[in-house]
C-alpha cells in the first residue's frame, strides 16, 4: 500500500493530563526543527496521551458510545440528545455527532504518534537509547487503530506524518485484515523495546504490548497466539509487577488506584480544567441526578444500567456492590431503589440502580457533578488478561487452564473489600466441570462491567441477535440489524471530503 504522509500541527500540547509524566509539551512545528533528543520524542508521545483524555475521546464521547451499544446500559434521560439515542436504539446515521467528534480526535492521536515515530529517525542516538521511548508511540498507534478497526472495519490507515494535504484527500480505505497486520507489527515492536515496568501505569510497559497482542489475537480468533501472549504476561507477572488487587473497589477509587498493581495501561486524568474539553465526564454521564451521596451534586442521569443487570447479578458478588448504586441521598434523606423518582422529584431519573464505578471516589479535584477528576481509567488490567487466557484455553480444549484462570478472578470477587466493609462471601463460587465460552463471556461481562468492553465482546462473538432479543436485559431491540450494526458508519463528512473512502456496508 502506498504510504501517505500527513502533518498534524500539535499546537497546545500542554493539555497533557498524565499526572505521572514530567514533560510539558508546548507544540511541534516541523520534525527537522524540533527533534534533537529523546526528550523531544517523549514530548511528542505525551501529546498523544493528552488527546486521549480529551472530552472528544475518553473524556466522554467514545466510552459513552461503547456503553450505550452494549446490552448493559440504556438511555435514562428521555430528553437525551439524538446522537446518543441512535446508539442505544441502533438507528445510527452517517452524520451521528458522537462519531463525528471522536473520529477526528482519534486521528489526531494517531498523528501525534506518527510524528513521534518520524521524529525519532532524526535523533542521532543508539537504538537501545531511543527505541524504548519510540515504542510508546508504536503502542499508542496500535491502541488507536485497534479501537477504530473494531468499530468501523476498513479505515484509512496513516503510518507517517504527511506534508501534502491534497494527497491525503485521496487516500483509500485499508481493508481490516491489513489494519490488523499493522497493529500486530506495531505491538511486536513495542513489546521488543518497552521496559518491563514504567514509573507509572499511564506509560505502556512490555506487559501492555503483550496484553494487547493477546486481545488482538482473541478478537481475530487466533486462539493459540492469544493464549500464548496472555500466558506470557501471567507467567511473568512478578517481573512486570502485576497482580489482582485484593480489593475490587480500589480499582475505581482515584485515591487508591495509583498504588494498585492490577492496571496494566491506564488513561490518567489530571484535574485539567478547560471547560468540557479536559473534563472527565463519565461520572456525570452515569450518575444519578441530584444525588448528594458523594458531595458533588450528583450526575446527569444520561445513561443507566438495564434493570435486569442488577436483578440478575447475585447480591453476594462484591462486584455488584462496587459497580452499582442502589441508594441515593436527596435533601439530606437516604433513599433506596426503587424510590429515586419520588424522592428526587426529577423525572429524568429512573427507578433503577445506577453505575457507581465513576461517581463514588473521583478524588479531591472533582468539581461540579464529579468532573475534573484525578481518576485513572484502566484500558487493560490483569483480570482481563486472566480471562483472555481462559477464553483462549476453552477454544483450545484446555479445560484445566480455563478453570484455573476464571477461578482466580472469582476468588477475588468473593473476598469482599473496603466498600461498606463487605466481608467474604460464597459468591461467586469456583466454577467446576467443563468451562464454556459463555462462562468466560459472562465472567467478562461482570468483572469488566461498564468499562467500555462489553460491546466489543458482543461484536466479536456476534451475540447481537441473542442479547438484543426478547431474553436480553433491555428486551427486543428492533433496530438491531446483524448484517449492519456490528460496525459503525464512516462519518459522512469524511466521505464527502474524500470519495475514495469506502462507506461501511449497510450505511
């Protein structure tokens, strides 16, 4: 495929929100006038991290889209914007404003990574000095294309900065299998050069590259490769400084997650205040309107779990207590599900439990409705690696390994923890007998609930007709079309600007 180069001017990159990073990038004008040291490479990479926490990417738009498309979360506020309703109802149009917003931001992140990779070639130091830093850019590029290819299929693939804007307007879509091959190549480079550990989990280490390789292979149905990569992380967890956190609640507590050994790669919000642009808004999006429990005014009641998620989840599973709120405080009075509307007198609320993972402990910097947090969002954590290994093992007929890995996750879930001083429970019990793919998918659904992962599982396993049918948590979703809706449309404006792009089939 012909390589097209695109120059993204990375102006104002001081918005970087990774609180554990030391660089303070101010801007890049041209590679030849900027890149002279490894510090400059790191500055460019930090620019990519900064874009990731923007409201137009993980600050709100992308995780909201992923959650609404799953079978676990639905629109709560009946007056919610149409672009959100479209994802919940599977009536997405090619001018959907959610996609229109995070699509260009995704390519800004890719552009920053490409700039770092190209700039590294201009830095005259040995490979063993600069490649561990450049490998971060390869990881970021793979991370972003992995999101895009799972959502859109064939997409424009840019692998270097470009100087000719006109040439960029005629680039063609790259088939999904080629995108996956490029993702794997980038992750292999990252795995070869990244260190075993980093000063913060907001920087990818070797474990992050290997973990994502395992998930990429799982998504592609390459079971042996998925298992081997996950097993490598598991076998080297001591070297990589990884383990399950003893308290599931700590993973969703901004004051504790920095000390946890479970996150493998995180997006680290850093109290960056620039209106909505720099705010972390998953708490407000998923919190109960007017709830005074956590002292920030409550959320906006935009999205809430389907009631069946709560009622079908065994109350003895500590993860339910951490993941969902079934109490609220209005006018100083404690109330409980199902009295939220009558107690708050706000019909934008719904009488069902709400997501608690992003509202309960947002940290000291949280302002109105819990925005501007210092929260770390785990993009990959050790529990998911165990479940990747379990799923691949099932497909390989290795029931012993599948049982071991799924039960390790369940053991932590029943151990209780700090939230409401919950003691140990018999739930969930160890799995016995033959482990099935459905067993693992259900464990993923509970363990990774509301973390932007469930939709990807539905799409890769083609579960839509089942989970959006009469027996699904949300009941029948008549808008879901399995011939179309596992992928999203390329934004219409992109097609208009570049007719060489191929629109997703069905749109």
